[in-house]
C-alpha cells in the first residue's frame, strides 16, 4: 500500500496505461508525419520553405496538435491493447480471483483517464493554441493559397446600436465598396454615413472614407454633411474580413470566449463553428472516461481470437465514435442542432453503450 492509498496492482495498471498511451501516440504520430511529408513535399519545394521552418515551425507544432486531436483514439487503443494482453495472460482472472471487484479494478483505469483528460484539456485550451498560430502561419505561407474574401453584402453589428454594411471587401487592397454605417439609439436611427468606398490606412491604423455624406436625424429635421475624404473609426480591422474559420484554433479558452461574444455582437453566421470548438474542448477530454470504460469492458474477457479481435472491435467502436461526432457537428454547423447538444450527444450515446458493456463484463 502506498501513501496515496494505491496498491501495487493500481500502480502497475496506471504505469501500463500511461506507458501504452504514449507509445501509441509515438507510433501513430510517426506514421502520420511520414504521410504528411510525402503529401506536402512538393509544396515545400515549390515555395522554397526553409528546412528549419519545416521542422520547427510546422512539424514541431503539428505533432502536439495531431496527438491531442486523436487523444481519445489513442486512449482507447492503449486500453484495448494492454488490457487484452492482461486477459490473455490470465492476469485479469487472477485479480478478480484475489477478491478485487471489477468496480475496484476500474479505479486505476479512471485515475489514468483523469490524468490524460486533464493533460488534453490543458494542452488544447492553453498550450496548443499559440503553437497552432505558428503552424497555421506556416501553412498560409507555404502550403495554402492566399485567402480571398468572397463574401458579398456584408452586414455587421460592430457596437451596440452601430451597424456597418459593405457590398464587397477586397482583401488584397483592403477596400470596402458601397459602405454605410448606421447608429441607433433606443431603436431609433440617429445618423447614417454612406460612402462609395472605404480604405484601410495601415500607417494611421484607421479607415479613410471617400466620397461620403453623413445624414444626422434631429428632432426638428435632419442635417446633411458631405465631403471627399474623412478618416474615421468603424470598429473593425481588415483581419475581421480575412480570417479563416480555423483561426479559433489559435485562441486559448479565454480568448475564444471573448471572440465568440464579439462575433455574436456582429451577427456573424459562423458562430456555431466557434461554439463547437469551445464545447469540444470540454467534451473531447471527457470522452476519455467513456472510451476507457468501453475498452476495459470489451478487452477484460479472454476470448478466442485473442488480442487481435479486441483491437479490431476497439478500432471499430473508436472510429464509429469519431464518425458520429463528425455527423453531429455537421448538423450543428448547418443550424439543425444546438452546438452544445451536437458536441455532447456522442458522449451521451456512448456512455449508455459503456454502461451496458460494463454490466456484461466478467465480474
């Protein structure tokens, strides 16, 4: 018995679990990197990507991103592999025969799952986002084509009661065409600025409004002011129109919450994508516990076919979980399902499967 109340068998299972988990990560990530290099080598050579940038800016940040993205899968593979091996060597039978209940045997598994889930959450919420910023900058420079804004008839609420409109925005020249800005107070229109086009002035960090007029509505009439050029603040910057959806991968959990609030204020129609990212940072680590329970319940029985059968069943269930998660999030993006429900419903469904398998597991 240790000071923490853990028995030798508990430490044995925890060591096996964590060790196999990281071994699975190294093995599968190594294969993924080889395939990724093969796929992107032409882009690296065509655009002259420096070797140092490829190694340190891209792959050193790609590896933790990929490993954490499939952390639940690696957990499941690890549980299936070493537990089925224990069952094949009759270690599970020996543990249960020694008077240790199946429920008690799950204790070190859930301790390991908690360590991995906490590790995954901290990585995904605080450590990986700044690494993703470097990785995505590399991709945008050497792999992907320059982003082109194709959005038309852009409407945004930039402040409470302040709305802007652009017929189109050119991301190369930072020019917005057919621009207008309306200000409301208590639901009443107070002023409206209209212009042929606005241009971002990077030296002044402000917008220049060209060929404009401002109509101000007063109690006893209205006032009209016009001019050829005016520097003003319209509460947005060019990057607000040129961000890819995966920009949320570069934000920690606090920055993501602030960004979602800003997008809601602006009336963005892609808020569901950002909410899925936010809720997923909590739901995906939690799935570690569910898949751990499924893995132990499946692989703790010695069956004909041995480890290979267990690993086959484990991979089928884990990939079905990932597939189901992708389907549910697609419904959320389309607006057919609440993002919170879409992210958590796979966990709820597979939690029921886990409990059913637990009931059938050898006691």
